[in-house]
C-alpha cells in the first residue's frame, strides 16, 4: 500500500509539474500585465515549486531507503532541502491565493 501511494504521489507531482509549466507558459505569453495577471503568474510559479519539491521529497525518500549508510547523509540533506522548499512554496501559494482573492473582491466592488 505504501509503494502504491508513493507511486501515485510521484505521478501526481510529475503531471502537476507538466501542467504548471504549460499554464505558466500561457500566462507569460499573455500580453495582459494587470495586477491579477501578475498574481496568477506568481501563484503558478509557487504551484510549480510545490510540485517539483513534493516529487523530490518522495523520490529522495525512495532512493534513501535503498542505499547504504555512506550516501544516506547526502540524501537526507537533499531531502531536507526539498522539504523546506515544499513548506515555503506551500505557504507562499496560500498567501498568493489570498492576495488574488482580495484583488478580485476589490475589482468587483470598485470596477
């Protein structure tokens, strides 16, 4: 059951990375540079970091569980960096979502 969950997590992370790259490409090619558009680009960037770092945590966990003690410390440090990046980008995604909601509300109230 654990292997299936980890494989699913990696699949979701890879698919999320792919779709976020496509979405980011679309937003960057778009000529609109309004505040809302810039916040969507920022949100998409943080979502991309969430997908990449979550996939990295899972992959390095799988690799570390199958290695010797010599390489374990290096993999643990790399996994810790991915975990930190995941936590920071998740918080930034939440904050950016709140900012986007506030700007949309303001634009409805005061067009």
